[in-house]
């Protein structure tokens, strides 16, 4: 799961950067980050799983 998030984050950052650059050039509003919520949930889930693994060991 963390590997997948690690692969998706830079890809989305590149796409978001291009989208934001275009919006700034055209004077349009910037879009909200797409991967922020899934990244936060994935990191939280990984932390909970590690904590459970340590407590149940």
C-alpha cells in the first residue's frame, strides 16, 4: 500500500503542477489536490496497522 502511494504521489504531483501552471497562465482558479485525501487515509491506515502489529505481537 505504501509503495503504491509512493508511486502515485509523484505522478499526481507532476500532473497537478502542469494543471496549476496552465491555470495560472490563463488566470483561472487553482484546482484542489486530487491525492491529498487518499494519501492521508493510506498513511493513517498504515500507521494503525503497524501499531496493531506491535500491540498484538
